[in-house]
C-alpha cells in the first residue's frame, strides 16, 4: 500500500500504534494529504465528516436518555423493568443505526451474542 493509504496513529496506549486507513482519518488529517488525487481526498473527507456526524448523533441520543433517567421522580416510584426495557431498546437502536442494520456487527458493539440481540429485537418488537 502507498504511504498515502496508511499512516500510524496512537491507540491511547503508550508506545503502541495501529494502522489507520485513509477513510478513518480525522478531517484535519485528510486535509494534509498531498493533492495528487483530489477526488479521493474529497471522498475521504466526506466519509470522515459523515462518520463524525453519526458519532455526534449517537452521543446526543445517549445524553438525552441520561437526562431522562436523571429526571425520574423516585418519590412516585418507577417501573424498573420498563426503564430497563426503554434503555436497552435505545442502545439496540443506536447500535443497529451505527451498523446499518447489521445485527452481528451491532451485537459486537454491544458486547453481546448475536442470538441475544436477535431475541431482544423480537422481544421488544424493535423495528429498524
């Protein structure tokens, strides 16, 4: 592969690095690539921006759910199982949205078995 296709980015662990494909580069890194193939740079930048927008949408959805949970009125009592169901449903929908509806990939994101995810989708009647 060419030097443009792969660079090494830190993984968060000291001293370790992993290869990072062009499509996974942050937008500011894509802008630094030499202008040999401007169409590919534009595609990479667009992909990066779409991925970032998707991440922000997921972060907002989780923040909204967290806010909803914090505003529960415990003095009136809550239905624990109903709240768990709503939270699980939200997480499953987010994972499915992030993976384009691919259940096996969504299960990996949620760190559960695909059969467990499928049974919860059926149990909760989740449509995606």
